């Protein structure tokens, strides 16, 4: 059933001659930029956990690159982007990349090889489940982690990606705007993280023992690399090297910068000192919020989006802490709330002056777009929330989710992997 060999080069269709080398070069470069975001996330998360869990946390991000790369080729891409089946999911006609060759697709990225579009989308499929890992850091079994990532990517991410980006997807046909993944990536992962924090028990000593980040430079390094890679994430979603990619690049940087300044200022105002970690988290929140809007809004709108991200995500993280919810690394506050704000802001600030293929938002005379964006937010949020609950409960019943108390106290580095992140005395 699966054509492992793929199409022979000698039989490619004449459409190959229509491939734009400039567009292809940009999309492949953007794919590499997005790929580096997942190990960057490993450093960002690895700096936030205690030192006995650093290697295990980085490993979670790293191994997802391998696991989802294989899943995507075997069947994930076909489920997300293959021929539509009722607006909900793609079929298996493209399993094993059958019919996904080096000629352009009729539907996706029509100036680049179909496989270039496929590999660009692979990078989004990789980082989305990696974001969730911050919610169960320091306490999940590695076996349970692997099963969860594979199941969640297949049964949650792939359908939502099809709804929003797939030809025939029901949210796509409804007119929802999501340029680079506000609903598909950030809301889905943010609310999966919220459910994971609700289902899984809190870390031992949570709220009683200090659980300060173990490596602040790792956090800043990870955030900086995420910022760098995000230009591929957003500007690459133009799927062409031109004006739209340039606009997305500019607004991405603007929102991240404004949110970093805002979050830092909030910590200074309410906490008395400008937080280094706060500035890094603010930049990430601004990147999250601009993601769905990046191909549709002006630079001044990006300033407002970044400002909102810095305020809303900071307050959400404070609320989470007051509630005693052990979303270990604030995935819900940054990605769930940031994604919601970004999706709504797209409905407010989108303009066809930036992207003629988009739609105007509320402030450009189309208030109905806000309602469409809210429908996409609600559907993605609810589906991910419920789907994650089911997957976690099944895994817990079959294999168990948590390491035992002795392993948790020793740290996952030794308990799950038999290795230490740090061997220097005193660390």
C-alpha cells in the first residue's frame, strides 16, 4: 500500500519546470529555522527545571524531532493535508509520501516542490507536542511520554491542522485566519498542557519546597534561539520569498520585542525588580501571539499585539500559580492564553492591505471575522482539551503516567536515562 521508493526522478511531470528556485530556497531555509526551535525549546525548558531533570527535559524535545519525523512521513502528513474526508481529517492516500513528489502541489505551495511544503509542515508538527512537555516536566515516565506524544500528534494535532489548513477543512472553509499556527499550534498545545496539569499529580513538595529554575542562561539562550527560529515559523508561512514574507518577518520581531519589554516592566512594577526570566518569557509570549496574525497585520498592530501578550500572559501565569496548578513551566499561560489573544487580535487587526488573500478584521470594517476567530478558538481548545484527557487516562490505565516517588526525588536524569546533565562537583 505504501510506495517506499517514491516517484522516480525520470518520470516527474513537466510541472517541475515551474518550481521557483527562490521560493524553494526560502521555504527550505525556513524549515531549518523552525527545526532549530525544538532543541531551543529544550534549552528553554531545561533551564527552568531543577538540575536533576535537565537532561531528561532536553531529551523530551530532542527525541520528538525523531519520533514525529517518522510519523509524519508514514501517515501524519496524509492525515493533516491529504485529500479531505468530510472536513475533519485527510485520507491516507498520501501515506508514506505516496503522490507527494518533487513537482508542486495543485493546492499547497504551488511554486515549490510538494515535498518542500511537506517538510516545512513537519517542523510545525514536531514543535507543537514538544510545547506540551513543559506541563508534566520532572514527573512523567519516558515510556508514557513517548506513547502520549505519538497518540496526541495523530489524534489531536493532525485533525486540527486539517481543520484549519487542509484543503476542505471545516474551519478553513469557514474563513478562520491562522497564518502560522495560533490555533493549530499554540491553543492546541496550551490547553493540552492545562489538561495534563489537571490529570497528573503535582510534583512532590510543590508549593512547600523551592523549585527555582536551575539555569537562567539556558532560559535566555533558548528564548533567543526561539526568537531566531520564529522568523522561519512565521515568515516562512508565506511559502514564497517576497513582500508577504517580509511583512511577516517585521511584525514577528516587533511583537516579540514589545512583549519582552511589557513582561519585564510588569515584573519590575509588581515585583520590584526587572526579571531576566520575565523578559525571556515575554518575548516567547509575543511570538506566540503574533503567530496567527503575522501574515495579516501591520507593524503598529504588532505593537498592540505584543503589548497585550505581555500583559495577558503574565497575568495568566500569576493566576495559575495562585490556583496551585502545577503546569510546571507555564505552557497554558504563555501558549494557551497567548494563542487565544493572537487569534482574537487577528480578527481585530487583519487587513487585506497586507495580504489580499486574507480578510479584513473588525477595525477594517468586518466585525464578523471576530466571531469566526472565536469559533476556531473554541473548537481547537475544546477538542484538544477533551482529546488530551482521553489519551492521558488510557495511558495511565495501561502503563501509568508517573514515575514513583523514589525516582522523582532522584530526578529523571538518573531514574529514566541513567545519565546526569552535570557531573561537576556541587552541581
